[in-house]
């Protein structure tokens, strides 16, 4: 039992370290994104702990200049009122909460659902896949884990991290063909209680428009009646000129959930960051309804989180639900999830 406990703790440490690298990539601070599993299969997570110190060092590096011809701070971002949205927002407030792994880096399902309902969360995005990995994420997104949210009237979405065909991650691992990834993730989506799937596409799809089209077509063909297909990726769109936003928007565009992680020091805070987001959306001609995502890391104040909600519209969300004894989760309980 002691040995098993050490293995679980090592896996959690590895996951948290890799999450920091994921955030660094979204911010343009690193070259790889890591909402992925630490290793393929359910028994290999502990091995990734050996790379935790490298991941943490990379994630804590100071911001670098974005890959563009001008500094972001030198360009005045438009106010939200000056930039047209790509689609009309819903009139009903349906703010969302992302959940990575129930009972591991967040509360178990019943308690997570109780907290979400008490706060006024209307949607949850629960991880259901990572490449072609089976087992771990299927259990995380099981009908048993979804049921406490559904009973409380909360809409449940799956989200799955995908990789380009043959593209290795930062550790040199590959995560299955496009077809194998589609098959593995699609197996988790059966059930009338699943509102839809969010395709989480980041570094491993840069320069891969054909793979983006294949993912969208493959997932779309396997969705059940009434299920939606959305995508999430970088919220500072101008930094990612070779990312296939257009292909994802056309094929997976029931909604676009841009990751606007301004709390990590983006110039101008929430308002300027959302302005840049909308400017980037307009420049790329994206048309999907926009549901912006903020992060509660490293540890923004309730006022900061609330300011994003006030500006981002009724479909905004927060990544992610930490353990109940963390400051991040306590602060989620201190913001207004219900008001326009």
C-alpha cells in the first residue's frame, strides 16, 4: 500500500508539472503543450515524474516576445465594444468549469458536482481523452462520474487532447494515429447526457491543417444526435500564424473556446487580452460562437476572475477545478457565476 501511495503521488506531481508546461505553451513561454498524459497507458504515469524538474523550470521562465514583427505591448488592443463578435452570445448565462481528473487533482465526482451547483456553474468540461489512450480517461468520463452533474442540471461536455499524425511530444512519445485517437475518444461519448466534445488542439497541431480536418470530420461522424463539436486552443491568436484555426473553425465550430490566460501577465489584463483575442478572430475570419476560457493559475484574485466574466460574456469558463483544500478552489466559490 505504501508503494502504491508513492506511485499515485508521483503521478500527481508529474501531471501538475506537465500542466505548467501546457500553460507555458499557451502563453508562448515554451515549445510544447501538456494537458496530455505523462505517458501512454495507465501504468506509465510515474515515469514522467523524472522530468518534473525540467518541466517546472521551463514553465517558470520569464515571458518571451511572441513570434511576430511587433511587440504586443506596442500595439494598442481595441476595447471589446470596438470589435465585433464572431457570433451572437447566448442570452442565458451558462458559465463553465473545466475538470481535469476527478479524485486526483480535483474532488471526487459527487463533491465536485455539489460545489459546482452551489456556485452556479451551468457547464462542466470533463477530460475524456488524451491521444489514443484508453482506460484512465474513459473512467474519468464514465456515466457514473457524469451522473452527479446531470442530476443537478449541469450540462456535461467531454474534452480530449489530440496530437498530429506521428508528431512526438516534448519527451519524444507519440500518441497514436489520427484515426486511433478519434476511435479512442469517441468510445467515451455514448450517452444522451453528453452535450458534446471539445477538441483540445495545441502545439502538436501547428502546421497540420490536414490533421485538423481529419479530426473534425472523424469526430463529427461519430457524434450522437444533438451532440455538439467544439474546439479549444490558443487565445492569443496572433502568436500562432501556422496553427490551423480556420480548419478547426469550419469542422469543429459549434463553439470556439480560446484560452485567454491573461492572469499570467499578458499586457493590459483581461480587457486588452480579450480585445486581442477578438481582433485575432476577426483577422482569421473565424465564425464559431466564442466561449472564452480563463485560468485560475497561478492564483488570481476573485476580483480578477470576476472581471473576466464581466467582459467575456455568458459562456465564459475557468480552467480548472483544483482540490477542495486549495486557494484556487476557495476563490472559485467567491465569484459570481450567475450574473450577466
